[in-house]
């Protein structure tokens, strides 16, 4: 770095840059510029002005939308309290009065003394704004861009950090926390004494010099790419947004915007709902005051039973209502996701995803429905080298194996047809049965001919699948045999070896047009007598290990065999949250609502569950996140490995009930601060580490500093005795070592699905799908939330997944009975939300929601008793309500 240049490092604590100047350096003449307070307020038209410290007044730290202070104060007090552009709630700034809903703050809530030191003449801190022509280097700590490679572009200026002079008509100012700095607006720079410890200036304890140098290398590399793509980027071109290059620059700016946002529910609707809850609660209090103080002496037993039942009903109502106190909606921006991670003409930077499909009995779960689910996955709108589909056959049925083989062949024709004509949905059975005008928006002249040909191909495919089903109705005495004459290894579903078959892969799976297809892998885990296999949860854990060895996608998505992709954009919808720099590192899963086909008009069996999916889950999304419902859920693989999330200080604040009810300033209790420190310590050190010296050669891809925190023996106790799988757990971005032999990977994949692999490990206890209940989905989501993870509820306009619902009363009752049994199992287990993990990271209202989920089956007992009471009263001529004469 040149000796005559200064260096700028981003501070996390203030919306400013810190200027570190070498001894002897002095500001060049003419370099000081006045505060750019001449911008126009986008609400009233007045100038934005400057703050007390001389900075440009910034009302919103998320998007820096230009708003003057009077408009900011008015919006906070009497307006919508949100930024007009990004809809983010305005935070309280220094000197502003508090309004209801402000976040809690420490006793000293302004950081004006952070850089308050004396310089030379003893005056206060010196401010200097960088003028045009002087280079500035930004450390990577101020950018917060772990995933994307969008270059930082300037208006006709060199991308070495130059910041041009301010002009009053520039309105795009962004804080360092938004991962973007508009080069058209001067940045306030504070002079820092280089002789002092940089830790005192909020630069943390890392080696900032190495970070700045690495950032410079990355900037130079990005500059080369931008120069090749935009020849006029270094000067003279149309960079003001009026020509072609200006449009490209605008696209780059759009890519830096948030990938999703919270859409607040209108206050008039939400407050009315809350008022109704409070009124009902008040009425309940008066009702119970009357019931308890007016016992019926001559029918005391009946009266006591009725009061107990009524108290239980009231408690159940409270448990159900209060988790809905803060519902929210979310909106995703798929165009921004594409601009940031999947730009045309460049290698896609979207993270790889492994998709799990679970099936057991092909006679109860028709292979044709499973085939449609698989076809919709293979044709999904996502880079093919980033998608892998794993089908778990826990019944080791040869019918499932053969139908999957037929599905792989038909996919070679179906997938290019879907992508060429943008078909929705991409499950052929449900696409061809749609009652719509399929010619609408289809402009290719060949579409009608190709559609008719594809429909004929699908009818022939159905005939082949149905022939396999008919053949499977009668099992030969000697068992099934494969095409080469050998016996099918899974003839005994309770005693068979592990089986893996790769039907499609990136090297050998090509469609009819020569394009690659996603991976399609058949998996049937080993089963032996005397071992506990844990039903679906055990099968899903086996898929986690197999996928980690073969493809190791950074994220996992699981669907039932009868839940197909109704939207080809489903994976991109999930990635808008998972790959978001602010949400991704603390989000354990993105849950989609369940939608069903084939439900009668009146929904006589209540299959839609509208109240749960459209109301309850939205309420939970405003607390800590929705519950995991077993299907249509995209997981962060690190969360399934039992790692702790990366939480910020705001995430460790007290529960929302305390904040919303108490309001105002509230000093943190000692127990809360101790708990906060303990959580931060866990976040930094709880991830298990693998020692590279104990792995086979060629296994790489995780951070060196982690290798010193856990011994090999503890790793084996946690993950099992597979060095390849254990090494994959540290590849947070997914992928496998390129030098690994595929044959050795398949051998290791067979090893990790052996029935004894989980013995004396933490699988099913702290890792993967949790054992102990037939409703393993609720238990698994609860464990993640207890560690501090959050979850997201994604409800795009077009449902991403659709499934098959029970069509008769018997199937519906069996389904409800299984849910109730699973809830009771959790209630009497050590993971019961009533007493598990107090003092941890599970928020109060989230705990209440889980308690309501596991105790609802008990409501059947007081309900039966209360329904029998009227008959007993008529037979005994005694009543549970006191007569007027007794008053």
C-alpha cells in the first residue's frame, strides 16, 4: 500500500468510515467538503440537512432513503413509522423522543463518545470528507457479503475506492451495514489516531491489515471482470443511467437490495384482532369469578367437574391465541436473487440443494404419484449441477426401484419440454389434467405439436408403471429377481443390506437434447433384526449421511412422495431467505404451507387446515418461526448437524411479550446478561471440529481454527465412524473434494446407511431428525428453536407444493390419531416444552405454541366429560348452575 494513501475500515457500530492516517499526513488542500445536506427530502421537498455531528442526516439505516428530520419525526409519531422505500420501521435516533414500539436500549443509547479523543490542539474529534481523486480502501468487514461477487461500481470512476464529489441531486446513500456505499455521495470520514489500539475504534480483534489486503485483491479481480463486460466502466461511458451501461449499473445496484422483506399487517386489522382477544379474556375472568364464587351445594361434584372442564377450555384457548399476537407476511424478490447469484453468462453461485423424497409401501403410496413428484423435482428451475434428488425406499420394494428406473428414462424427454415451454406445474399428471387454455402465453408454433407428442409419451409411461404395479400384486414364492437373474436384495424388508443406485448423474444423465440432468439416487438403508430403525426419522437421517458423502448440498429439502413441486421456482423462493446475508446464518429452515388436490368442495374432513397454515403459522413467523410440519421444508444442513446459529445482539434480546407489554427503557437483569454472555460463548465455540490429520488424503474444505476444538474420539461419538462424512460437515457451502474417487464415495455411502452406524452416537438425540415420537417433525423443529435458530414461513402467491389428502373418514381418523399419539409421546418425554431448556434461547410465545401443540389431545377428556354432564343432570335432576332462589 502506498505510503501517501490512507486506509478506510468499516465500523460496525456507526454509519461512517474510519480514516486511519499515517503520521505526518495532512489533508490535501481543497479536499475538505461540506456535509452533503443539500439533498432533497423525498416527502416534503426540503433539504435533508445534517445531524449534530455534521453528518448527512440518515433516517433509515437500511436503504438511506432521503428524508428530512421533521418528516422523520412526524412519520414516527403520527405516520406509518416505516421508511417509505424499504418499509423498515424507523429506529430512534439521537435526540428523538421515544414512541410506542421502540426497541429497548441501554442506559447510554448514543455512541457519540466512541471516537471522542483529543488531537494535537486539544480540540474534539476532527471530521473530514473525502474529496474526488483520493483513493480509499474498504475492509471486507464493512461489506458483509459472504456469498455474492457483485463488483462495486462507480459512476465513471475507477473502482479502487474513489469517491467523487457530492452533488445535490444524488439521493442514494447507504450505510456500511447495507453492504453497499453509493460512490456518488461523499462519505463522512473520521480521523483515527494510528498509535492507539484499533480495538477501541470498533474494528474488532481481527487482523485488519490482512483483511484490507485481501479485499484489495478481490476488488482488482472484480474490476477485471467488470472492465471486460462493461468497456466504458473506467471512463467516458454512459454511466448515468440513461443508456445501456446505465441500465447495467442499475441492475448491479438492484442486486444489492434485500432478497426479501416483511410486509406488515395493517395496524387497524391487527389491533382490532388483539382487542377482541383482550375483551374475551376480560369476559372469561368475570365468568370464572362468578362460577367459583357461586358453587352448587346440592350438586357439588357435578359443579366441580364442570368448573375444571371450563378452566381447561379457557387455558387451551389462551395457549392457542397468544402465539398469534404478532403475525407477519413476507415477500421475496426472485429477480434480485438472480442478479446477485445467477447472472446470465456467468457461473451460477446459487448453493447446491439435496432434495429428499421418502416412501415406504408402494401399494399404499402409488408409484405413479411418486414418479410425478420426482419428475417435478428433476425439472425444477434451478441450475442442474446444484440439484440432487434422493428417493428413500424404506420398504426395499423392487416395484419402487423399477418404477424409478422408468421415471429416469421418461425424465430425459419431460425435463427439456418443461424448460423449453416454461410448463407449470412440472408434474405431468397434474399438468395434463388442468382445465385451462394451454395455448395462453405460448408463442412457439411448435408447442401444440410437442405437447400432443409429450402427452402420448406420458400415457405410455403410465401404462408401463401400471403394468409394474399389476405385476407386483402377486409376489413369487422364491422372491423377486433382477434383470440379470440375481435375487433382489430387499426381498425381506426387515432383513436386507443397504442399497444405492445412481440413475442419473452429472456425468451420465443427459436429456434428449444433450443437456445434463440433476442427480437421481435410489437409497434403501440396511435393516437387520434386533436393531431399532426409528421409522421415517431413521430413514431421513440415513439420507442426510448419504447425500453428504455423494453430493453434500449446503441445504436440504424434504417432501413426502405425494407432495409434488407445484411451482418450479420453489427452490429459489427458499434461497431468498437461506442465502440472505442477514437471515441465512441464523435460519434453520424455510417452511412452506401444505396445499392439497382432490379435496371436496365443502372439505368435510378439514384437510385444508386453513386456520393452522394461514393464521397460526403466520403468527409464529413473527416470534421465532413456524413449526416444522414434515414436508415442504428447506433445511440448513448445519442446523441438522446440531450446530448453534450465528446470532446478533438483537437476537438475544428478551421476549417480544416483555418488550411489547412493558415498553420504555428497561435495564437488563443480571440473569439476562449472564445468559447472553453464555449464549455468545456457545455460539463461538460449540461447533464440533474435525482434525485433518485423522482423515484420508484429499479431504479438505473447512476452517483450520476449528480443528483444535474437538478430538477425533469426540467426533466419532457425535457423527459416527466415517471420516469422509465427518469432513463434509465442515463444508458450509457444500460440495465434495474434486479429487475424491467416486467408487470410494459409493463404498462410504453404503457404510453410513448400515443399521449399526448410529450406535453410541448423537444421531436422533442432538443431530438430524430427533427420535422419540412418531411426529418427529415437531420434535426436530423444537430442538432447533431451542438452540436459538429461527425459521421462516414462505407463502408465495403460487403454492410451491401440493399433495394428496385423505379422501375418506377412515384415513383421516388414522392420520389424526397418529398426530395425537406423537404429541402425547412428546408430552411425556424429556423434550417436553413445558420443562425443557428453560434459560435457553427458546422464546416464551414460541414455547407456548409448542405446549399448545402437545397438550391438545388431552382436551378430548374434559370435552367428553362436559358433553356427558347434561345427560347426568337430567337423570339426577341436579344442575351445575345455581338456581336464582339460592342467591
